[in-house]
């Protein structure tokens, strides 16, 4: 959440910066509500002070057996006005908090201003696109003989966008997860296994609510009101909610594997078949809590850890610094890592590493105490490390052979009893 003091200091500068993310943003009502709330609170305090002063005078007059009828009526009038203003303030604060929490994070000053994702800045490339001497297939076509996934049965039991992995498909998926976790732990990340269902305030803390309420899967009955996590970023951010982290413990670098659940996944075009876009997918997530002055350094460490995985898999990828309009709601800076998918003839994101500065920690009230005793909000960073579904597509499509078999990267073979090839079963 944005610090309201920034808006009070220079409303138009903040609004200009926010419009680079969303041109529709207008801070007029937020500023009006903020002014009205502060003005009403000042009036309430003044009325309470007058009421206390007159009440004290009434007590003195009663002890002197003097008539207090008019003063009693005046005090009663103060009480009525204070009650009215308290209710008005509560109503205004609810609206103010909703509107303030609906504002995205401010982008860093060096981010390119644009609403067009095509203007994202490619800052690095690794490897080369594969060259095939035969008509290559996409992963859905490869699966017809490899029999790694069962999309029809997934649709039968849950609907479209819910995949079923089988046999070597399930084993290869698990191998990928093990490999990625192992790399991150080696690089200093602590592994967690968080819940898949979380409370509303936990989802709010990460910035998914209130703006993205319609994109969440949730259960709501007389006993539970919980949300299925769209990413492990949500529960990992919530681990230190309302805590003061000892400064000497920072930076905290966490990693977790979880399934992820997203309602909007089924809205893509017909070309995004199979594993490209789903309601449920697997992801290994990195999440860090840092001192503000260390967040840029930790951001680079997260990038290095994610890239090490792709380099070990020998996949061609590129890094793109996102323009303001393509960044996520909570991010101040984001680099997408995109792999080349031959079957789609385009790059697809498999990791998105973001520095969210103090945006999430303000929502979650996660702070640390500096040496001088001052409390400060931590910076939070998140990054896919990586999302397995598109990574699986990349492995199949980039490593396919003319006979329909697929080479398994060397780094994964030890998780598969040394198996080096996926062979057609049909």
C-alpha cells in the first residue's frame, strides 16, 4: 500500500507516476476523503475537550448547589455531535482504505513508461533457438504418442484448464520440482511448505485484494471463508504479518513449492492449448524480506538462482525488463524470464522476479527495528523459481526428435533413475 504521506506531500507527482501503470487513476476522491477524515477527527477532539471542560465545571457547580440544567443540555448536544461524527469518520475511513488499497505500487524511476508489453526491454539472452531438420510438433501433438498428460480426463473430472499428469509426465514434473528446490536451497533459500488455503487478510497483504477479488478461487460457508492461493507468494508474505523482524535476521530468503490456482486462466485464445494456460499449475516460488538498502542486491540473487535452473536445463531464454503498464499490481520493478517455445513460435514467461519495495509490508504490517531503535517497513521481493507447466512445454518442444521421442536434460536424469529419453508409448 502506498504511504499516504507521499500523496499529501505532492498529490500530482504521485498521480503522474501511478498513471504510468494505469492511466485511469485519479487521486481526487482519496485526497478529499483524507482531508475530510482529518478535519472531522480534529473537530471530534475539540468537542471532547470542550465536553470534558464543561463536565468539570458542572461538577464544581453541583458541589456549590448551583443550577446546571443549561450546561447539561450543552454537554448532551456535544455527545450527539460526537456520535454522528464518529459514524461519519468510520464510513469515510472504510471508503478511504478501499481506494488507497486499490492503488498499485509506484514504479521505480528508471522503468520505461509504456502501456504496450511489446516495448518491454530485452536486457539479456542465453543460448540459441533450436533448429530442426524435420517438421517439429507442439507439446500437445507430442503428447499424443508420449502419453504424459490426460487433458480429456482432467476436463471430465474438473473442467477445462485442470490438467492430469500421468506416468512419466508426473515423474518428469516431480523431477523438475526437486531439481529447482535443490538449486534454490543450495543458493541460500530456506524451504517452506505453506497452506494452500489462506485467510482474506493474508490475500489482502500480498496485494491480491481488493482489486483482483474476481480472479480468486475461494470457499465460503458457515465454517470457513478461505481463498485458494494464486501463488506461494501469498502465504510466504503472510508468514511475518504483524511482526517485527530482528534486523540481524535480514535478509530472509524463502522458497516453496505449491500448486497455484487462478480463475482467469481459461480466457486465452485457442492457440494456448495444453499446459500453456491453466486454472491449476505447479510453481516453485522465491520470496524475500530485506532491508530497503539491500533489496536491489537480493533481487539480483533471485535472478541468478532462477537463471541457473534454465541454464542447467540448457534452454534458450531471454530476460525482459517490463514497462510500467505491464508490471504486476504490487511491483515497483519486474524482470520476466521468457523461454522459447517452438510449438507456439514465441517466448513465454516462466519466471517473473519483482521488487515490491514496502508496498506489501505496509499492507501486512511487517517491520524491522534499526540499530537506532527506529521501526521501518521491510522490502519484499518475489520471483517464480520456476513455473513448471510452461517449463515442461519448453523441455518437450525444444528437445524433441524426429521419431517423436524427447531427450531428458542431464540434470534431471538422476531423479528418474538415469532415464535419458522419453519414448512414444503408442
